[in-house]
C-alpha cells in the first residue's frame, strides 16, 4: 500500500528492517556489559546468577543418620529374622550436643537422633520403630543393609561439583542449596533500569484533565512487561509532541536509567517528535526506524551516550509487539540470558489456519488445556484492540510468507510468566 | 516395614491419611474467608483479582482515527484508481485541541491526527502516505472501504461486557485494560501471611555457632515457595525441640500471621515437640499427623485459634513434598484459586518407567525441550538429597500403585513459576 514520498508535510519515510535484524543491530552496537552486584542470598529469588557455583564443601559434611534410630554394624543382622532377632547392646545415645561419640563394636548399638553423625564402627542405621527395646538391648528383626538409612558424606553434593551456572534464574530451592553450601552473599546481574516516556499531544492534553487513573495506561503495560522479564521500570510521565521537550526528558532519563523506552510520536506524521529528539541528542542517533512487523511498523531505536532509546509505537498492540521484538532480546542480553530463559514457551495446536504476508506478524493466541493438549485460538484485531491482549496468553512472531495450517503444532512464547497459568 | 507400637520411648504413632484427604480436611475445617484489600491498579501486577470486572464504558469512547490521515466519505472513492484519482477538498485539520470539528460533505476531506474523533459525515480514513496533496486538495488513488482505518466506538470493549473475573491473576496487559476502563483502585485478595518456624535441637545448637548464612536454609526454600504461589513469608528463627518454647512461638506467630508452618520435630521420635505444642494450644489441635506420601510421611496439620498450623518434616525433599500436598491447596484457596491457577502444568514424555508403591509418591523430574517435545527425566534420591530438587523443575504426586511407562505422557506441575523457564 505504501507509495513514494511525494508529500512535503511528511517528516520522514520509514526504512523498514526485519525485527530479527533490528534486534541483532541493537545488541551489536551496544556492546552490552551487564552490571553485576552482590546481594544477600536470602533476597535473591528470581534474580539472575552472575557467577558459576561450584561446591566448596560436601553435603552432608559427614556420614549421618537419616532418621531417629540405632547405629549398628550391618554384619550383626545377617541372620536376623522375626523369629530369631539379633540382640544388640545399647551402649550410648547421641544427641546433637553429645561431645563424645562412642565407638560401635560387634553386638553393640548406639541411639542416634536424626542428623547425628554416625559413630565409628557402625555402618547402618535401623529406625527406632523397627526395633524392640529389652533390658538395655534392642531386638532387630531383619537383615539391615550396609549404609541403610545413612546419609553418606557428599551423597547430596560433592566438593568441586558444578551446582548452578551464571545466567541461571534463582528459584526457591536454589536459595536453600546456596545457603547449604555456605553462601551468605552472591553475585547477580543488576536489574536493567528502564525509563518509560509517553509522548503525544492528545495524551498530554488528556493528562491535564484526568489525573486518576493517569491516561498513559499503555505505559503501565510496558512497565509490567519490563518487570516480568527481570527489569525495573519507572513511568516518567506524558509529554507533548515537542522535539525540545522530548529531547530534554530523554537526556535527563539517560543519566539515571540504562534503557529509555518512548511510547508514541515515532511514526512519519507531521507531529511525530521522537526520532528528531533522538537525532538531536548526538551521534549515532536513530539507527533503525521502521520494522517489517505488523503491528509494530513504526518502531525503532537509536543510541545516545552509548545507551539504547527504543521507540515503541503509540498503539498498544504495536507497542507490545515491538517490546517483544526489541526490548525482550535487549533485556535478556543485559542479564546474559537467551530469550527462552526469560519467557517460557510451549507447543500448541492451532485451532485455525493463520498466515503472514510480506512481513513478520505478531500473532497472539489464547492457549488452553483441552484434555491434555494445548489448543491455541488466534486472536484477531487491529493494532489498537487491547482486548486481544487480554484474551491472549501466548504469542509468536511469524516470519514473512508463512502459513500455519489448522491442527499444526507451533511453538508459542508466554506473554509473561503469569500467562503460563492458562487462567 | 512399620510395626505395632511396642516401644515406650516413642512418643506417638502416625495415623496415615492420604495427601488428598488431608488437604480436603484442612480446607473443610478452616472455612476460609479470604481477606480482600483495595490497592492501586498500578501496583497490582501478579495480585489476584477479588471482584469481577465489567466494562463501565466503551473503548474507544467515540469513533476515531487509527492513523494520521484524511477523514472522507467512502462513497467519494468508489471509482478512484491510479489513473483516475478522486480529488477531495481539504476543508480543515483536527488536532487534539481543536475545538470545532468541521462536518465532511461530499467531495471534502478533513486532516486528522491519530486518535482524533471522526468528523460527522465522514465514514472512512485514508492514511496520509497514500494521498497526494495538490492545491488544497488530496488525490486518492483507490477505493476506500467504509470504516477503513476507523476505530469504531466500543470496537475494543463494549459497555457491560465482562473483562476479567475474580480469581484472575493480574498480568501487565490487564493493568492497561483496568486503567483504560477508568479504574484507579481495585479489590484484590490479601496475600496470605505465613510464618515459618524451624524446630530441632541440632539446628538450634548450630545456629548458636553459625550466624551467616543462618543454618535453617530449608526454611528459606519454603519461604520462596510461599512467595512463588502468592503469599508472603517471614522466617521466624530456630527453636530447640522444647514443647513450651515451640508453643510460645506458635502462639505469638498466630497473632500476626494467617498460616504457621513448622519445619522439623514432627515425627514420632523421643524429641519431636511440634505435635504436643499444637495440642497444648487448645482445641481442636492436631487433626492429621502422618501422610501416605513418600517422602513426606511425618507431615500433618493442626488448627489453633481457627488458623492452620502445618507441620512440615525436617528433611528438605519431605518438606517440599508436604508443601505441595498441603500448603499449595491452602494458599490457593486463601485467594480463591484452584491449584492449576497457582502453578502451571505441562505434559511431558517420561524418559524412564516409574511407579509408586502402597502410598503416594512425590515424583520430581527434569523437563527439557527436545526438538519440540517435552521430555521428563525422573530424579531419584532420598528425602534429604536437595540436589534432586535443584535438577528438577517439574513434579507430580503419583497415586498409590501407579505405573507410568517409559515414553508415556504425564501431566507435571512446575515447582515454581521460575521453573517454567526450563533453564
């Protein structure tokens, strides 16, 4: 549909780049060096590990009792049975604060509480409930295997074994392991700090009248997405389409944030101010303006003071599509992760045939679990139909001239971690 | 293996209940009335909606321009072509602050910026880049369809239509929709407040020597799991196995928390203090003690002052298994959700055959994506082998006497939302 630039009242023309190439260019030009910070292990849930974790100690640190019971020598029970139990003399009890641990000789047993170190001589533990106590002796009614109910030194973790790798997102169980290995603090990648600036005279005028809720609701969608993929974001307010005002806001934000996202005012219209503002802040300025992505075409990015300024379009579906095309790989790279390590994917059967045309297509779908199979229903609607994003929980960016037939399985990525819940 | 209670030095015997029955009993006896609080919409990411959202207004509120362009009457372009364009007189421009919007008559056009209301008379919009400007007229080179590039009043959302339901977990896009519908504040279920108390003389003595990291690392695993399923948890420290001390701690915690989780000291050993502490705090006391779950057998719960006190075993795998069996359904119910709406599940092909015995089995697995198929490798290890939880990312609780063959697909639930990343 597009034709040659014949109109003097157009400010510019989009030079379209594929979303893949745009993301690649963005990462290449930035030479990202993720920031690393040291935080308390107990505060590291969901953070991204910035160091490889190699065990510096064994877990458990010594052979110990898995249950409350008696440490014995397994050889004493070889012929034990219900009718002919082994009878072992209880020569001591080991509690956590017991200083001297008796040695177990043949025919002897020592009472241990759970976790107590195995006495020397003993090589197995029989649970208290499997024994009978008689005159200071226990009766054991079966053969006990060597090392039965004993947690052997290093059985869980051996010194020197790799536990977790840099780039790993720390889960609840990882915290327990890290603490168990003696870590109080740990190196993680700093969360990328993102500023979101809404631009548009209509929005600006509305904001003068309407304070609550602020009318830049789309900015809060993007803030939520940034936070879902491991960043922190501040919504910095609403500006009119005025190049000088936008320049000043971007310039101020560059001092405090790692990434600037603008929303709106980035197309080719007479009032669109963001590309000129970026170019006005110094070289290299705007690098990509225009994506072969539908919706999302007017998106792009520039680089100012070595930092990325991403231009997201004003329509919500376009903005979200451009977020996944540009910001997702950027934020992933800023914590040395792949996109797949930021948002999970599943395979689902399409309920209707879908195709892309000459460009890439941001395909949203509602995935549900139907009798053990994931079925994806594509959501149709224009760049401004927010409801398609409410109904959808997964997406893909279809390459150009792709046809996916009804019933075919395709890989879809969750719109956010919360979308994996298939609500 | 268990035999009749013949030992005077045992404190009690476990009366085993199935994990399903235990969870059912827990929910029945509590008569949970979730607390509701009102919070700012911009702070509601990941929170659980406590009200149905019905649209109170149309989005968009009036017919408006999807792009920058000219509002026209489509009938004027019926015969337009490249060689014979329609020529329309531009009679005005509408910017966001334009007060008087001209009416479009036949043969006329009005310039609109994106989002501007459609002038009366016009029924379509042609994008600026598809026109040519000549002597105050535009040339249109093709037939424009009725309503082309027009966002029709209510096209996204119609007054009265249901948008989100109570129990829905709020995602980034939902925030944008709620704000777009005019909400500043919204009702959500309060996050259940959970206290975690570690009990065990060995741990207590260790805590006197080792401050950093605190030796109750397992408690921090449970804290992370609570937070991953929508609660908030405080780790309240480490107590010796002393019934009076444990009673006091539970009693204090009951004043400030909705749920008390104890870890350790809940089996049948001579020192196990938690069941007596719960019973000592008043009726009904301990309701279930012992699950037909492996690992996790010594788990159970009591009710004190109408609040649940869940006994998690001291071994980490047992504690986690009991968490999923008892705490997961409890915390889900406290925000009126099903378990599936708290932790997502997938279907994966088992790499090895697995079976359960006379009881339920907590089966952990590492799921990975192999050429578009989820393959689950079961993780084997005892109740104290934390590394199985590090390697695993999904789990299921196999019912008694179940055999799942190699290659069979089974439903597995993520250990946490972060585990869906298949790291």
